[in-house]
C-alpha cells in the first residue's frame, strides 16, 4: 500500500524559510518520479517541483530560484527546501509519487506565510 506522509509545514514570516519532508513507503521509491504540489484556499492544485529517478529537477516559474527539491533514496524521502517565502506561497503542500502511470499523493502539510 502506497503511503506518503508529509511534515515540516508551519507558520513563517515573509522572507523566511521552511523545509518540507515526505516519507514514502509501500513501493520502490528509487523507481518513482516524485513531485510537490500545492493548493491554496479557493484555488486548484498546482505543480511546484519534481525530481526524476535520475535526479533531474523541474520547477514551476513561481518558485524557481527559491525552492529546491531533493531526494534521499536510502531514506525513501523527498524534500522541498523553500526560501524567500512570500504570502502567495501559502498553501497545503503535498508530495506526489508517479508509479506505473498512476499518481498517488499524501494528505499534505499546511504552509502559512504571514507577518
């Protein structure tokens, strides 16, 4: 059974940083493309960042240069380092695993950027 558990969210002031983690189980982590998505109140879920099995990364224009996605296959964990946070980054962040042409995602962790 695929399980994805996010952690690390919280309240941070504009300009601050947060590091999110997503612990994965129930599948061969090293064989799955992993992504982070986010959903702000009243908005559709949107792509933030992805990392392939080979380590190639891709970012939404809105987070490029501020967010960094990484993975540790030994720990079955994907990370999202978020710097220079803005109020527009406020959202529920969830990780996504692409396994055998199917997307799975966790329940998410809330990130609130506010002074």
